[in-house]
């Protein structure tokens, strides 16, 4: 969205204090652990852009605005790096076939401090580099965290299953963390992938990435579930009808706040009833 359009749609500048206030009105409290999916442009014209958005989020959960020290809560964001995947499967856009072997050999290894996010938005990308932020070690679907429980949440992120109970999502599930969709939709709700990892008979697929192994850059092949977010919007709509999703505004953004464990438990049941059909043990 063009900045002039955003300005025209904003009655008053959206400030750090306004963001923190609106988040508390929505139901976020100091001491909360919150997984945030965000869209900066949806907030309206923000005085300070992504920096202000992060500072407002930190104030709401009680995280030190500069170092993450002396904190009550924890802020978490996805930091996925889709470029660190099998180039043979790239579609948006695809690449010439003759490039693929070169990428297998030359793609730099994933490094938490260096590797950029892809498609996560300006807030998540700035949060990745924020003082005190810690990033998990998965080369494709890492998470970043800042605050009281940051180190524990991002530690020991297994290569596979990347969204399982040992992943940051599983730790957030056990902690009964909150999920905030701040101008984002359920089809971007990464936590629902945890439900996919928990249902029986999920299909699997071969994946690949460039990573460090024993200090050396390698192209690593592995097998994981064939995660698919195509029906997440339907899951979210059904979950919202259950009445456990808090809806409100932060700035101009339509927001949803809910318990991650409740959402995942609901999604496991929904997937079993709607996506998963037992036909001779096959996924249909």
C-alpha cells in the first residue's frame, strides 16, 4: 500500500503509546508471552514505523525496550527464511533448471545473526535484529524471541519436525502463550502448523537446505510433514465462531487475540474432521 493512501486513511498518527494502549485494551498484559503476526501498513500511519510498532508491543508485554533485560513478558515472532529451501520447488518465481545444482553447492549456510527473513513483513524483520532478540536455529522456519523466556523458547529447534512439540511452537503451546494477529489473517497463523504435526497420517515430503553441520557448510536433505496452510482461513473462521477469539483494533488494524493451545487443539480436531479422510490409510 502506498504511503499517501495510508496517510489518507489515518485520522491521527499512530504512536508507541497508542499501540501499547490499544494492545492492553485488546487483552495483552505485562508478563504475557505473545506470538505476533503483523502487518505494518494495516496499523495506519505509524510515527516511527516498525521501530514504534515493536516498542509498543514491548511496552504492552513488559519487555525492556532496548535490551530485553528486566522484563516481565516475552515477545515472539516468526522469522522464516524461505530462500533456504529446495530451489527445485520454488514457484514464485521459479528459476531456470540449470541454476539448481549451483544453488545446492553455493547457497550460504543459514546463520541466525545474518540470514534475512522472507515474507515476514517489516516488523518481524526489524525484530530479528533488535537488541536482546534471540533466534532459533532452524534454517527455514526459525522464530525470534525477546524477553523473559526468549532463550528457552528458541533453544534446540529441531530440523524435523520443524513445527512439532520440540519446536518453539510446542514450547509456546505448553506455556499457554497468546497469539496476536495484528492486521494479519488466519492464513498466516504459523501456530496452526503445530496442529498438522499432531494429527495422524500426515503426508511427508523431502526437503533440503543449506546449513552448518559440525562447523561446515553442507546441503542437508531431510524429511518432514507436508505442511499446508491452504485451509487455515477456514480453521480460523470456525475457531472464531467458538467465541474464544478476542477481536479489536490496534491503530487502524483489525486484530485477533487468542490462546495458542486452544487454537491448536481446535485445529487438530478440525483437521481430523475436514481435511483428513481415512481411505485405506491414505490422506485425501
